[in-house]
C-alpha cells in the first residue's frame, strides 16, 4: 500500500511539473497569462459540477454558509488565482524551471505568515530555513542586458509562492477543510475564474479569438491539474501521510527543471542549480519540522 502511495504521489508531482510545458504551448498559440488562468478555472467548473452530481445525486451538497462563501472568494482570488497568474506570467521572463523552483518557497512563506499573523512559534530551525531560502533567491540574480526581465520574473515567481501560501493558510484558518473536497474545488474554481476574468477585462488581457489548438491545450491543462494530478495526490496522502506526500511533491520542480533544460532549451547554470537546491532543501526542512510538531501534539493528546 505504501509503495502504491509513493507511485501515485510521484506521478501527481510529475504531472504538475509537466504543466509549464503545456502552458508554453498555449502561449505559442497566442494566449496570455490572464487568458490561461481564466480558462484553467473555467473548464474545471462544469466538470466538478457533474462529478459531484454523479457522486451524491442532489444539489444539497453544494450548500455552504455565507461566511464560508466569503472566505472561499477571498482565498480563491487573492490566493489561488493570484498564484497561478503570477507564476505563469513569470515563465516568459525566467523560464518554467526557474519560476517553478522559486514558487516552491511557499512552505517557507506559510511558516512566516503563521508567525506574523497567528503568533505561531518559528523555532531556530525554521528561522535558518527562512534565511537559507532567501539566500537561495540571490543565486538567481544575474547582471546583463536582460537583467530587468530576470528581476521581474523573480518577483512574479516569489509573489506566486506568497499567494499560494496565503491560499494554504486560508484553507486551514478559515475552517474550510470541513467542506467536501470536490465541492470546495467547485467553488474555488468558480471564484478564481470570476476574479481572473475581471482582472483580465480591466487590463484588456483576455483574448478569446484563439485557434482551437489553444483551447485544446487549455482544457488539457485544466483536466490534468484540476483532476488527475490532485486526485492522485489525495490518493497518495491516503496511503502515506501528508508530510511524506509533501516531500515527494518536490518532484514537481525537479520535473519542471528536467523538462525545461532537455526539451525547452532553458538555461541551467551551476549557480542556478545551487540556488534551486538551497530553496528545495529549505522547503523540505519546513515540511519535516511541521511533521515533527504534529507528532508531538498527537503524543500529548494521547
């Protein structure tokens, strides 16, 4: 059973890591980051709706309180939609591998948000992980004619990690985990689609007149990420545990780096490789410390 969980989790992380390559194909056919973010969430809405009806057979499953609905709207627009938009916006500036690695600062940001706003203790090892993660970012800075583009890409990638951390903390602190996962996915996709649409219309960056190939890849991206990858991750967590699954999820940036270098002609210098290792090591330290804390609390309860 444990081996099955490991396999499912690694496949899930690999699919997540392949997503940037699909998004680059979407860009090739003329879509913008805003268009990509909007349709990724839009396509997820009817599919989740149909799955919920097949599972439960009635509309009562969609009931959530007004407070929960407001909380979902906040984390969907300010968290998930923002994280997706800034991450995919960073790809043209610094490449998919570098952007995905910087996005994986989010476990560090989760610890920082919980410390600043919820008075949770950091501990010396988490402080060290925080310092190391920011040192890792410095390895990505370069001087040259396109340095401004690199700085913008780094900024967008870091913001994507911060927004994803806000999304994760919001799920926990707003008590949204009690909502069935598929119902929660439906409402998150709904509000993320609305938020990204409004932003795209305000910036005039939503492009509808696209070739059918663009819509095919946007639909493929939505299905692979919103359903297959997430479903496999949930199965992996069931057979393993959240911590082990989180550690195996670090295969995502590894996959993204391999695909970026081998198939997309992205540059991976020794300096960037060291920065990537430092950032991913910092994320792993945070994950392991959170697991250790949870085990200690469980022993105290027993």
